[in-house]
C-alpha cells in the first residue's frame, strides 16, 4: 500500500510502502536524504509540519517527530520554533556505514519486489547494465 503527499513546490513526494518492512520513520528519513541527493530538496527548503505530514501520510505524529529529530541530530534539518523545519544550509556527508546500509536496504527492497513480480537476478542485472549504459550515453 502506497500513500503519497505533495510536500514541496518542485513536486517532491513522500511515498510510504507499508509492506516493505522498513519502519515508517526510516522511510521518511531516507526520502528526505534522497530528495537532497537528487536536488528535489535544496538548502532552505521548508518541509511540511509534523502534524501536516502525519495527516497526509496517515501515520502517528510521533513517527514524523522521530524522523525529523534524527535528521536534525544528523545536521540535515533545522527546526525553528514558530517558523518550521528546513533543510540545512550545510553540506551533508553520509559516512560509509550509513551509505552502505541505505544501499543494502534499497537493493533488498528492489530485489524482493522484482522477485515477487517473477523476475530473476540475471534479468535484473541485465536491465541495470542497460540502464547504466543508457545513462552514460546521455552524459556524453
């Protein structure tokens, strides 16, 4: 089951997958980090309030608070009481362990979904190679 909400003027959307086994607060954190990495979220951009995001995603507000607090602790977000929660101006650098954990999670989710749809690892590998080759051609 996927729930979506518009969060940002550049059409950044949170998408929760309740069947993934990944805690909702981690999904929120990973999506904020992914939005920053992709450029969909930029320093100074405001995130929705805890209450609004909780309502939009139909989750407990404490779940959103947990994600926002962890991101604030990591230096990704700044919360200004009475004003809102914003992407920090600082350049965020993930440590190697965090990057590896996130990559493993993404790959695990990807392989599980593809396997459930009947695709083999060989088919996935071939498609990833084609995707990589196509993206390399577009960069040139």
